[in-house]
C-alpha cells in the first residue's frame, strides 16, 4: 500500500496537480499516523503545503499539519499550523473550519498550561460548531471544555460536561 500511495502522490506532484495532491495527503494522514509512518506524512505534507491550492484546501492542510505536530509533541509547530488554519478559515468564512481550528488551538493551549485561553477558544469553537450544524463536533468540544473547567476549579460544571460526553 505505502509504495502505491507514494507512486500516486509522486505522480500528482510531478504533474503539478497541487489540489489533488493536497486532498489526498489530508486523507492519508490517519493511515500514516496509525501505521507509524510519520516521516512520510511530514514529507508529503511539506510538498502539499508548498503547492498553490485554494484557501479552503490550505486550511485543511494546516489542520492536518497541526494535528501531526500535536501528536508528535511539537506544540509550537502545532500552534503555528492551527493559527494558519484559522487565518485561512477566516478567509473563506467557513464556520466548521473555524471551529476545528479554534478547538485545536484550544488543545495546544490546554496542554501548554494556558487553561483560561484554552477555554476561550473552546467556547468560541462551540458556538461556531453549533452554527455550522456540526452535531458530532459539539460534544468533543464540550468534553474539552469540561476538562479545562474542572482544572480551573469549576469541578461540578466540568464534571457534568465530561459525564454528558461519556454517556453518548
């Protein structure tokens, strides 16, 4: 499989088909992550990010790059990617992309010890997710909000959100 993906990605890159390359790289990120091929993911993400793609695709690429950096423990790189995703999502005015970017920015701040800032991002992300009709994203955001609220001392409110998430 890996060799076949590399052939297709290489062909798209050689043909200058940046849009299709970027979209395929985003789709393959989970495959690379779960197969332990983070080096491949990094390499293809870098090539895809260098291409000329629309803002919506670029936002998705930045989200993917940020997620890869986040799971690798590189919070500064994750933050930069999520910030770039947020900027591109603002350009296209996509509430779902904005919600995803802000949720991820919140995660970086949460794990970086900036809990109040994380909560601000989660609260804004939640409102955007509701407005976008992203019913599957709202509970994930609420769970993160619950964790942060509990950490900030609002244990009852935080626990309620966490329990709602667990009961799903």
